[in-house]
């Protein structure tokens, strides 16, 4: 899957990932390969990115939205803490 994390100022992350956990408005949820298409609002919280089982990155975002379709995920964050 390809993930992009964007803020109004810059591109924070772009790359291939195996899983992404985002802070949805109704609770955190994980996006895996071949996830059903989704668009959701995001709360302030951690985005957890896994590129493989030993590699994990974390970003704290200040709200935004996420869209996942055809194994392409875009997180539009209002900001990064």
C-alpha cells in the first residue's frame, strides 16, 4: 500500500506500508491491504505506520481526514505536533 501524510505546509511522509492506524472521530482504526474504500474524519492523535513487522513510525496529528481506496491512503492532517 502507498501512504501519504500531508499538512497545509508540507508532505510529512510518503512510502510503502503494510498497515496504518489512524485516530478516527469514533475511535482509532487500522487500514490493511485491500481495505474497503473509506473516507473518515480524524481527531488529534497518533498515526502509527508499519512498513514491516520490525519497522514502526509514529506521528501525532492535529485532526484532519483520511481516504483509502485501491491500496492508496492519503491522510490530510491539519498539523503535526
